[in-house]
C-alpha cells in the first residue's frame, strides 16, 4: 500500500496527472532563469538584447528536452509495468 502511494500509481495503475504536476512549473522556471541570465549578459557586454533572445530560446530548448526525457522515462516505466502484469 505504501509503495503505491510513493510511486504515484493509482488503483488502476498507470500514469496520472500527479506524476507530471511540476513539469509546467519547471518548464517556466527554466525559461525565466535563462531570460534573466541573457539580460545580465546583455547588460554586461552591451549587446542590445541579442543574448536575452538567445537565452530565452536556449532555455526553452533545455526545458523542452528535460520535459521530453521525463515523460519518455515515465512512459517506458508504465509500459514495463503493464507488460509485467500480463
């Protein structure tokens, strides 16, 4: 019973929305961190916003990649759990 609560699987098994509750917040925070890093670099080097734009795109790419890896790993675990139950 305790193991089910820790893994996030419900009574049906499988993935739930709670498994991915923090993905959106993580996505936004990574973009915001890279935005501020780009602004800081722009102020330091005087590049008129180019590094801010680059920071936003790099942050979005990194956030998307992180989200993709997390969802792919969860899907793989779910598929293995379903195969083991058959």
